[in-house]
C-alpha cells in the first residue's frame, strides 16, 4: 500500500509520517518545503580552473571544526560549476553580507559569465578568484569529497582568512525562496 492510500484511510498526521519513513522517507517536495522554513547563510564559492574561474552561490556552508579549521558545503549536480569546484584543490568561500546581494544573485544566475566584469573580482596571488568588497572570506584546501544523493559534500580546511572588520555587518540569509538580512532589528531577547 502506498503512503497516499494509507493517508486517505484516515491515519493521523503522526501515523502518516511514520508510514512515510517506513516506506522510504519523505518526498523531495516535503523535504524542500521543510527546508524553505529553515534560514541559511549565503556564501559564494569560487575556484580557478584551466578553463577559467568558476563560481556558485551556496546556502549549505557549515563550520565543522575550529581545530583544525574545517568547513563543509554541498554541490548540486545541477550547477554548471560543480564539476570544476569538485575537481579543484583550493577554493575561496565568500561569506556574504547583505551588501553583497549582487554577488549572490550573479553567482546564482544560470547562463551568465560571472567574471565578465574585471572590476568586480581579481585573482589572489595563489590564483583563486576573489570578489571585491566581500569582507569575510576563507581560502581553503579541499580535503574530502563524498557523494550524497544528487549532490557532493565537500570538506575544506581553511588556509587563509579575511574577516569582517565591523560588528555592523549584516549577514545575507536565504529563507523561503527570498533574500533577507540579519541585524540588531532581528535579535530576540
């Protein structure tokens, strides 16, 4: 019996959820809906490749360890930059503030040359592309990759950091298909 037929037979929401787990889990739509209500910080990940620089916007960057300094993020198989970033040895993770929204939009738009305007970026001395004006970024060495469903989870160790110099920085957040920012106005006491 499929999950829908069981739900139609009058099972409670809890019983329906338990049947769903036994039948193989939630649907992709249920999963996406759940995460639309979970805000995430926005980052842009860049890498240098023999074909040129690549970039993508990510909301999956998470700090894992301070000693050693390791972060993880996921790469969707659907992104045109995934293969290049997956193959890279080093990357730059730009942790975006609300003022960096144009960079987030640029790197999340399909079919555009994200590096067409040479005034918006430059390579670090080590070669990785860095977007100008982004105050918090980490240059990282990729230390592990793991396939997970239709994505690749990447672990990277920070080698170099530039951190925001102001406590007034308002982080860029993605929530329910929209861009938002955090600040003193959103603090709960």
